[in-house]
C-alpha cells in the first residue's frame, strides 16, 4: 500500500468500478449485486463489503453514496473515498443535466426506459445470487444459527419492520452469540 | 436579483440537508421531499415527472430526484446546490464510520457483528430484489420480463461477467419492449 504506483492503481480501479456500477443500476440497494462482483476480493474483503451494505442501510441518506464512501475508504483511504464518490456522482449528474435540457426529446425516445426495464429483472436475479454469496461466506460456518437469523430477518422485513432496526439487531445478536 | 437567487440556493441547500438527514434512502426520501417541495418549489405534475425520470435513468435515485427539484427551483446552479445538500450528510457520516471501523477489522466483536449482520443483509437484498422484479409489471410485459430473468439466471450460473449480463439484459429490453 505504501507503493505509490499501487495507490494510483487502486484509485483508478475504484473510479472505473463506481462509474460502471452507477451507469448500470438505478439506486443504492440495486447496485449491491454488481458492486459485489466488482469489488469483493479485488478491492475489499467479504467482511468489509457486508459492513458497507449493512451500515449504508442503517445510516440516513443515499445508500449508493455511502456504499461508495465506505468501499472507497476501505480500499484506498480518504482519497479512495472521494474518488469513489466522484465516480458515483458523475453519471447521474451528467445525465440529469442532459435530460433537463432536452427533456421533451427524450420522453419520446422510449428506448432509454426500455433499456432500464430490461435491466430490472437481470438486476434482481444478480441480487439473489449476491445475497446467497453474502449469506454463505458471511455466516455459512454458523450453520443453523445463520439460517435462523436469515429467515427471521426476512420475515421481519416482510412484515414491514424498518430494515435498519432488523440489521442492527442481527448484528448485535452476532456480537453476543457469534464472537469467538 | 442576486439577493433573491442567493436565498433560493440557501433554501435548497437547507431542504436537502434536512431530507437526507431524516430519511434512510432514495425511495424513502420521496415522501418527505413531496411535502417540502410540492407547492413551494414545483407543481405536483413536475414532481411526479421527476420521480418517474429518477426511476428510469441510471445512477443513484436520491441524487437524481434532488437535481430535478434543484433545477425546477433554481436552474443549473440549483442543480449543484441540491446535489451538495444531498451528498454532504450521508457521505460525511459514512466517512467517520468507515474511518473508525477500519481500526477494528481484527476485533472479535466486529467479526461477530458481521456474521450476525450478513443473514440480515442477505434478506434485505432479497426483499429489494423482489420489489424491483415486481415494480410496474403488467401481464403483457410479464412474459418478456420472465425471459430476461431466465436468461440472466443461466448466464450468471455459468459465471458470465455481471456487467455484460446487465448490458445484455438492457439491450434485450430495448428489443423486446418495443
């Protein structure tokens, strides 16, 4: 990490990753699937990624930006955080500035919304794959206890308990029962 | 004139600082923003249009919505003011949290916390995935959606790179939903 060239490498990789992720997904939670494949193992560890997703849904404000900040910081310090942030902000900003100026033209060209409509099912499938990997690697060795926690969380969210409370509770249960 | 412009920007900045401190994510901020912005900054029609566009265009939802509202209130400078207000609270908070947590990566309690959190995070992802899959589906586009979903499962099963899968799905969407 002290090698200067390596830091430049990390920052470049962070920039491209977040640029790509923010061009191919429409909001924070939906970018998790793609981000997992791009970042885990290369830029951050599995545990850091889970912290990033968990905490970004717990803290107020945009999930996508918080994910970018956390992963950027974990991979490349403060400069990593700001590079990731910039890369996440660029695509929507440029697009919105474009749209507000040519709004009426774009509305007739429905291919943009068709593109996003086509993305949606693929993103959901990707998210299910990612959810399995996060579950398997994050708590696979905890056996039935992990399954119990997962099913309980799913039920709680199904019945509209706020996600941030479910995630914090699950984490605290982990601190009590799963810290070796 | 400059005086009034300045007060518009200040109001925008304050509005988005508030909304982003009080709501956990993009979709959740819509309700709060509606109350604050409709009638004062933009009409209901403009707001509905902004929400529609935010859902359809790539990138973070909360940011896009903020920029639309900012544009309606104060043109291009309004866009950047709203952006600033939307970016500052979540990222500064996260910067502090990540800086603190990186010091504890090897602690046992943090490992326990992650082990406990991961089933819940997985559950959260599944719930969001389900909502995304269901949103705006009518019976007619249901079959096409299903085709794309099935193809995605196959592609991901064989470890095709996920950006390629998504790009392919988007292009298929352009062809199928025409």
